[in-house]
C-alpha cells in the first residue's frame, strides 16, 4: 500500500455524471491521531468500552500507522508495483473499512467509513487495487494497521541496505593481501557447504511455463476436483470470497504474481488478466508458499461444502419455502469465519 495518489472527483448520485475512477489510494490520518483532532475525534462504542491498556495500545498503533504512511513516501524506490498496491489496499481497509457490503439485502453498494461521506473516494471496481482491497474484507482495522507498519519497517530496512550497498560501491577500494583473500575464500566455501542442506529454501521462485502448469494440474486432482465443486457453489458465495478462492488457487499453482508480466495467465480454465480485481487479490498473497495456498484453498472449499449442505438441510426443514435472508447471512458467516486465513 503506499504513496498518496492524486485527487479524485467525488462519486455522483445514481443517474449523475460518470465519476472519475481511482486506482491508487490516498493515505490520510486515522481518526484520533492528529493533534488538531485531539479529544474531539470520533470514537466507536467498541473502542470507548475497551480497557485502558488496550486503548493505549490502539492509540500507539494508530500513531505508528500514520508515521509509517508518511515515511513510506521515501521508500518507493525499493518497492515494486505489487508492494505499492498491497500497501494501498491495507491503507484503504484501515481508513474506510470494507470495500463494500450488502445493506438490508438490497443491491450492493459501497459503504466507505470515513468521517465524512464527502471524503469517500471511489476506487475503480475493475482495477487490481479493488481486488486487493476487497480481499481484506472483514479484517480488523488494528490487525491491518500492524501489518502495514511491519511491511513499512521492512521496506525501510531494505532502503537502508540499498543505500549502504550504494555507499560501499562508491567508496575507495581496499587492497588486501593474497593470504587474507585466501582465508576469506575458505571461510565462504565452508559457510556454503554448511548451508548446502538449506540451498533449496533459498532458491528464488521460478516462473511456471504452460507445460509445467498443465503437468501440475494433471498431478493434483484433489485441488482440481475441489475447484470444480466450488464452481457449482459460486452463486451462494460472497463474490469477494469467491475471488479470493480463485486467487488462492492461482497462487497454489503459479506462485507470486510478480513473476508474470504477460497480459494474462491461465490455470486450466481460469484466466487471470493483468490489472484485474483477481490479479490484485492474487498479488495480495505475495510470498505465500504455494503449498500453504493449496492448504488454505482446500480448507476453505471444505467449509463451503459443509455450509452448503447445512443450508440445503435448513431449506428442507422449512418445507422448501426457503428463507431469502438465509443466503445473505450464510455469505456473511462464510466470509467472517475465514478472514483470519488472510495474513497480509
């Protein structure tokens, strides 16, 4: 998530002029963090009721988040597009809450949670940023703040190391004797041998070729069959949950999205187009091991199967009348029950 983007034209009411869509996030102070707001800033009932030590911890992470967002502007040189977008998605989740939710079972509408409705900014729903943001749906604000701060610290460290390397490269060359050089080479060789058992763990991830992808699909029938079952349940799954499932499926086979620069990638019948919401959701899983993504996918798919069976049994017990609201509440339970699996 990252550096502030440009200004955005406010969204017009239904039937009005088309609003300019935004694909970058603006990082603003969170309520209660600026000196100007002071004690007059709004506090939710939940926050008002928390113990003093917890409230103090929350105030601290708020301050860290705002400072990290400000500091991050200086680290953009060591961040790629994926990292920037992921940080922007976390900032949006912190500042505006969930990207959208269903209100009273009516048509989906964006419910930004900024202090003023006039400050709410519309993110392009066809963009990768939208997909990344919506993949954080249901996550606790403070948990996302902590993750944001941790990522910002990592980029700061990376920037410092890059600067040190640059300074070393420009410093005068120090001459060493052949004896010292030989000792250094021997020490390096010894270290390499001792770490040989872990060499595979340090091997950079490789881009999967189409042939390799087909071979993986043929070899892993368990997840392929699970995906076929999931497709049959698409109509009863929250759309953002379903997109996240597709992202996990893609990560399980392809690994990190940044390895693929093409306009689209294909995993069997699943097509992931560059800069689409699915691409953004996939990239949010950056650095998640393929096996971990596979495990998450299978766990979630089994849960959806169980919930669908429970829903069908409830409908039967109601004499086939069906409860229109039960589907909506089921979607909400499905999303909330698994939000903890998305460690940003």
